[in-house]
C-alpha cells in the first residue's frame, strides 16, 4: 500500500510540471459559442486585404516591367534607324532649274516615305497603354 502511495506521489510530481507547461488558451464564457463570429470575420477581412495588397503589388511590378521593356524596344528601334545621309563636301554640279526642282522633289518624296514608315512605328509605341 505504501508502494502505491509512493508511486502515486511520484506520478503527481512528474505530471505536474508537464501540466504547468501547457499554454493557456482563450476560453469562451459558459454558454457562449465555441468561436467568436466577430473575430472570425475580422480575420477574414484582414486576409482579404492582404491578398488584395499583394495582387496590387504584383500588378504594379508587372506594369513597371512592361514599361521598361517597351522603353528598351523603342531604344532598339531608334538605334536601328538609318542615320541621315551625309551631305557631300564637293560642290554640286550646275544643272538647269527644272532638273534641280525635279531632284529636290524626288529627294523630298523619298524622305517622306522613310519618315512615314518610321512615324507609324513611333505612333504605335507612343499610343495608349492597355
């Protein structure tokens, strides 16, 4: 009998520190529901706000990436343009006024054709971002 009491005392001594280490949790008042509806709803709102903030941050990063890529594409296109032709340093041959006028008109038409092709690309790059 003494052995049983000693064994019970040892078990109580061993079990007491283990029981003391269990963290205290929130206990609802007697008769109240097991969970707090308001706290649950507040947690749901907080989680949804965090999700929306993360989504907005991702969209902002994507927009910055697209802006950088479009800027680089535009710089590549501008770098690929043919430079303006150099004017010859030697004096031009004398021609009749009609021949000079025809040369100027043909040069102007070539320049307009070149600029209109490049202008379309510039207009597309400068267009609204979707």
